[in-house]
């Protein structure tokens, strides 16, 4: 199994997350890919120090800062596991949910954490502006017919190896809109997608700017959905 974590300007938060991963999975023969985009701090050095020579950790520095979607894509295509997760550097979803998603892996090719699932628990809420922006973002997507999922942006998703490589090899979005393109591609390519409840706690230090990034991600997501449905019309029609 592989876990991919994208990181930029995460020198303050990432070391604690790496240490938590090592505590949670001390013996598992998994790989952990930390994909780092250049920023204004020494995230790479902090990650190397926190890994303490643990050979399961691969620190992957990107040469330019393209965006979260590009960093996730880099890691997903490098990953060698039969099941490949990506999650946020702040571990907003507790690591125990890795085990719960593993139990569901036989039912679906793509498993997405959903904070809007009736079974989810939000222990620390986002600031009101961010929460409202997120709800509006997904409402517009559903009204536009882009996706029927209530939470596309939760940074905790798992993919079979075939789904990961099939989807991310075709991914074009580099920024925050990539999650939507991933889901639309998954459905267009005929992969089974399942939502699962999570526990989620907001962490300070998010790089997302709700209005500016949200509007751009929304436009990118709608354009990506239109492109995908042109390229895979039969599969898209069959899934509707």
C-alpha cells in the first residue's frame, strides 16, 4: 500500500504528521511518498529530519510549484502499492480511517471521504466563511450536473492501483479543482466510486483562499467535466 502526501510550506506542520504516521504504522511494509513543491521554507529538510532514515518514506521534491493537484498526481503515478491513498499534510482525518477504507477496498475502485456523509463527525469546524464557501461550491457543482457527490474536496481518498494510474495519467488540473476532475474521470472511465464517512478536524494554516481559489476551482472543474464528457461520451452517458 502507498500513502501520498502533498506539501508546500509545511515545515511547521509536516514533521508532526510524519511522526504520527510512524507511530500509527510502525511495522507495516508500506511506502509513504511526501511530494514537496518549492516554497518559502525548508519543508524538504524538515521532512527528511522527521523521517529519521525510515526507508519507507520517499521524499519527492518537485522542481516548480504547480499546485496541489500536480503534487498529488506526481505521487500517485510514482506509487507502487495495490491501494494508493492521498491525504493532507495536516492529517485532518485521523489515521485510523486508513484501516476502515482498507476494509471497503473490495467494494469500490475509488473511495472518497465525505464530511457531508450522515455518519461523519466534524470535531473542529472550519471558519464559517470557508465552510459556507465549500457548501456553495459543491451545491453549484451538483446544480450544474458536474457531480452528484456532496463533498468533493475532502483530502482523504483511496484508489486501486488501476484506478489511480488510469485517472491521474489523464488529470489536467494542477490546482484545487483537481479533486472534482478526479471524480468525474473516475466515473467516466467506469470505475466504481463510493463515499465513506470520516471524522474531520479543521487545522489552522490552510493555504486555500475561499473566494479566489474557490471561484477558480469551480471554473476549472466545470471546464474539466465538459472536456471529459466530450472525450468519453459513451461511458459518461452510461453512468448518468
